[in-house]
């Protein structure tokens, strides 16, 4: 595995605009190893855009993004991202994970064992041979997490990973996220669920209207928000 590091990852006055519409502007923060970072904000605040900028899926139209140990392109190999609706191949659950390992250069001999181990870590070893696209929504999301985890990312970006899941399935996904965090992977996640954010977050990035309004420890943010925008959001006064 490459020794280049994705962390710390720094955004300096980053903006992104499309067809003359500014989606985010003036973003400045640093993602450090360790704490689980949860990005909060009302609809249209720029949460998903921010994740995609950090992961290199979008190129800033202003400012710059730097990483701790090399160029952005090389650092992306130390990152992974799981979307609200995971993109799965028309293959078995096992083959989906094995394919991700093949893309990272793992030999055919080691792929099956590593893929099975990844599925076991999220409780899907019994469904290894089942077609991925017939799994339940919660199982598909755990498969996407297993596929990402198998590549041993330094940072895992998660965009609303439990949206539209029932409470039981959401808790299983949360348990997988916690295990990935404990394995040493940096978690950066968006959610609309404030209770979930309280359970998961160590630090909060709060966005509103495309700008970073607060960057604070989770306990401080929830107990003593420093801005009127954050306080209104927590009270439910800002639109979702």
C-alpha cells in the first residue's frame, strides 16, 4: 500500500459554482486523523458538495485543497466514499467486494479471503453468494461499507448512509461505521438525523447557505451552539 497520506486534508477558501450559481464558498477547515466528523446543515447548505470536493469528485472553482502526504490524485487511493444509494455491480455480494480489491491491485489469490473477511465484519458472510441487487436496502448499504472497508481507506466519506432505512437497519449500518472507525479509518459523514449525529460525531461541521458557520466539538455544538444559525437549526427553525 502507498505510504502517501490523505491526512490532514485542508480546504483553504474553497468555493464551487455551476453555471453561475455558487453552491459553496469560502470553505476553510482541516480534517485531522481520529475524530469522527459529521457535516450538518439544512437542505441546500452544501453538505454533499463538500464531501465530493474533499474526495476529489468535484474540482473547486475557487481556493485550494491540500493533503498531508502528496498530491490529491495519489491521496484518493487512500480514500473511499459510500453514497446514500450505493452503486452495486450485477454480481454477487462477494464479487462486488473482490472487484474493488482487484482495482486496488490485490492478487486473485488474496481477493476471496479478504472479501469474505470484509463481509463477515458487517454481518453479511451468509449472503456472500447472493446477487447484490436482491439484498435489502440495509444489506446493500452494509455491502457498500464492506467493499469500502476491504480497501483499508484512510478516510471514508459517507453521504447520508442511513437515509430511507428503517431504524433496525440504520442501527446495523451505524454499528458497521463504528467498527470501521475503531479500525483506524477517519469517518467524514453527512446526516439529517440529529440523534444519529449525537451518537456518532466527535466534531461537527455546520454549513448554511454554502458557508461553514461552525466547526466545533460535538458536545459543545449541541449543548452550546456559538451562532444564532446553529441554535435555530437545532431548534428546528431552519428549513430542512
